[in-house]
């Protein structure tokens, strides 16, 4: 069977199979680095706000994001770091603006 996969590789494998819009929203939430409202995440992800709430809910149901009192954020700090570190540089620049 081989050695068990690490949690890091498990997340990486799941990320590669994620739909592009969901991945964009997850990356945006991670690079913002704090709880963020839907409008902020949509602006950074550069996706349509029309389906954002539904996609964010799917990410929450999948264990990727959680909704805190002040907005959306990755479900865990290690996941947030993993996603942020893999995010394209231009997304990081957009989040800082």
C-alpha cells in the first residue's frame, strides 16, 4: 500500500480537481488573510458575484471555507497557508490593494 499521504499532499490533490471558479474564491479568501465579506472575495478572485454565494457555500460544505462572524476564511490556518503559497503572484498583488 505504501506510506500514508501527508495532509499537505491530500489538500494539493483535492485542489487540482476543484472547479476554476471555486478555486479562485478559495485562493482569494486565503490571500486576503483575514475574514472577508463576499464582495471583497469576488473582487480579488475576479469572478462573477452572481454565483459567488452559492460557490462559497459549496466550499464551506466541502470543508474548504468557514463563515466567521466577520466574513469568510479558510477552514484552518494550515489550509490557508497551503492555498496562499500556491496562489499566483498577481492574485497576491490584487489582494494587497
